[in-house]
C-alpha cells in the first residue's frame, strides 16, 4: 500500500512539474513579444497636396531618432539620398499621371524602415496661350480654368456654352 501511494505521489509531482514548466515558458514568451513590439518602428507618409505638376509629402517615424536619414524613390528612381528633412515637394511632374514611390528611413543602428506612397497628378487647369474650341464636345469637356491670351469658339454643332462658366481671364 505504501508503494502504491509513493507511485501516485511521484506521478503527481511529475504532473505538477510539467504544468509549472509550461506556465513559466508561456510568461517568458509573452514578455519577449512585448519587448519586440516596443522596438518596432513604423514610417507613416501623408500626401499633403497634389497639383498638376507638383506633389508635397510629409512623414514621421513612430519612434523618433535624432540621426535618421531618408532615401526617397519615385517611380523606381532615387530622388534623394541621405535626406534629413521629413517633407519633400516633387516638382516638374507630368499632369494626369500616377506616381508611386518608397521612402526608406535609415536609422542610427543601420536598420531600415520603409513605406510606400502613391498619388495621381491632376489635369492642367491653366492654358497660358491661345485656346480654340471647335465643337460642343470640347466645350462640354473643358477642364481648364484660365486662358492666358485669346479664346476662339467656332463650330457648327455648338449650341450650349455652359462648359465655359468656370473660365477666368
């Protein structure tokens, strides 16, 4: 009878040790995950303004570091390397085009964080020279707002000039 109690007690101790081991491993894993998420840094990009030929972007890191520099790519081409600011204005863009890019944040410890962005430039809304409209369709689909010099209208199918209502001189 004593040997039977001894075996039961021995099994109970083994079971207790296994349960204790499982709980201690689980709490260690959780603390490692928490530490890893504290070190994770994200880069957040905001497209602030887009026109027909320019676009302005701002960005920030979720965890600020003083010695971070940036590499900026637009449509696969490096635009800036070792850039220190957190804002850029792309100029001389082509109207009505999609642009995609990536900003890499190169941190003090040489690790990199990156984020992608995209925007579409607008249609040009200014005509600097003379403008000639020769059909009702051209008037109806007019996207410009300013004519710099001369506006000529002529065509046998033109019956409605409402499309010209937003024009300024």
